[in-house]
C-alpha cells in the first residue's frame, strides 16, 4: 500500500527537493523545520526562499516545527539532516517512531567522533527498529535540479529488499528514477567519500591544472573510495554504479557542488573558516575528510588523496604542494592497484 502521509526532516535544500518529489507523487507531505519563520513561509507563500529561492512548492507540502506532529501517524519518515545532526534527530524520534513506519535517510557523511555510517547512528538511537529496514537513498542528485524536475536517477539500499522496494515505489516517477541495491555499506561509503574527492577537484580547478589532472583525480579517487569500501565490507560493484562513479562525477564537475566550490576557494587562498561562512550551508566533505583519515587508519587502508586534503584543510599545507606530493608518490602498477580495490575480485 502506498503511504499517504510522508514526513521529511529537515527543510534544507535536499529535504525540500525530496518533499517536492513526494508531493508530485500525490503524497501528503509534512516538512519539519526548527525555524518558525521558515515554517510560516512554506505554509503561507509555498516557498522556502533560503534553499529554493522563488520556486513555488506544491500545495500538498505543509510545514511544522513540531516533531511529534510530523512523525506520529506518518507512513514514512525521510531523514535529511547534516551528518552532525543525525544522532540528535534520531534520538528525538524514539518517542514518536512506530516500528512499522518506513524509515529512510538521505544524508551523505559519517559521524565525526565515532566515524559511524548514518544508518549505524540511526540504529543505535532507535534500538526497537529493525536496522535492516533502514533505507539509504543516494546517487547523483543535486537538489537544485531535482526541484526543477530535471531527469535524475538515484539508488536506495536496505538489508531487507522489501523495505528498499517500498521506498522505490514511494519516490519513483517520470523524472526521478529509483534503483534498488542490497549493499547499504557501499551506498553510504560512496555517497560520503565522493565529497572528499570533490574538494580535491575544486582545488585542482582552482589551481588551473586542467582536465587531465581532474580526470586523474576522479579515477584515482574512485580507487580510494573502492579500497576503503571493500575493507569495510562493501560490494565492489556498487562503486561502478550510481552511488559510486555516478555521484563522484556529478559532485566533482557541477557548479551546484558545495564541496567543489569550497575546494576552488581554498585554492584561491581563502581561509577554511571564511569558505565555510561564505557557503551558508554545510560542506560535508570537510567533516568527511577527517572521518576518511580515521577510517583509513582503522582499516589499515591507503587513501593518499584524502590524506593530502586533510593536511591542506587542517594542517595548513598549500594546495599546490599537496598536488605535487601526490604526483611524486612512488611508482605503482595500475592493474595491481585496481585488482585490490573496488573493481577487482572481492577478497576473502
């Protein structure tokens, strides 16, 4: 049975875009926000000007600042906070969440302190909810294009196929195509780490290194994503799909990418604090770079691009020197490297 009431938490750019897709699918959509001003603007003017400018939102989207009102009675709950806010919201859900409610998250990142994936954070805070029914939605999907109904393809993953297929049915329409995948780890790792490589792509472009350099960065970046994902238990084929190469390409090449813009500004000499203040929205790749470094140590995996970006972001290394150091690394046989990462045969 298709859910009739769907709640989206929170009313950021991606949450608003997903709410629009659901509203176009004839759902009654509740969009939750802490901001009373934002709630009033959505309900009275059908706009969310901070995140979607003057785009008119469908009339079957209504907003509330009451989490209880948003969640109780909902057939599906879609979580779209920044990674830093996921635990807090998941914890608050405990008082209202029904075990039979469809639960989806569309946040790309790791928790900073624990380096847990978002589905792991949710599972910890909702111990009464079957963790295999937690669905992750990811893939190459800029909110700015989704809200304009530009053709988009995403992937949903869950431990239980039935949960993923229910979310597929919830979202799929003529402009928003949804594929299913059983590999929750791979989909979450790909969605998070592509933001790190996008920072590097912005640095490369800001330094004027051209298309050759960026092509190399994306290719080697995909190898890093696959290498860590494989070590964490992901399926290698996931990184050849929408949550891997698809999301990597769109985030590293698009004018909509906050992570690319942040890297570009850093290359131009803008301090990190000023870059983040200028963005006005979360740049997940900065937090994820820290997490990637920690995960590389935990799983004894080499992530040279992420390591150099960490030094640029947090140790004051110049972007130009970082790129030179990457280019000056010891010789490696590409096929041997590929064989032990995402596109090789999965190791036992």
